[in-house]
C-alpha cells in the first residue's frame, strides 16, 4: 500500500496552511521543467520541513502520482 499523507495524523495535525494554501484547495502545479498540471487538490503539509537544500521548500502534499513527495508552494497556483 502506498503512503497517503492525507491519512497521516502527523501531517494533517501539523502545519495547516502554507503560503496561503489550505487542505482541499484546488491548485495548478508547475513542475521543475515548466509543465503545468491541473486541477490538483492540496491534501496536507509537511509537519517539519527537511533542512536539506533541495527539499527545504517542499512542504505541500497534493494529489499527484507520488503523493508522498511534497512540492514547493511556489510551484502552486490557486484555481
């Protein structure tokens, strides 16, 4: 079974809003190569963001093919 952050109390009980997003918001996601995908739904937030340089800003979980991998809020736009 795949990890689903929407069912993880550590995630859903942690940060509830980040950069103006909240659980349930419909968003457009732009990946690192500039491709846009929509609509997606915000399903949770990283409780304690990692301190590595690559993943430091990735703190929003959305319903994509790999929902266990958070995305940067700067790559999201509310619909």
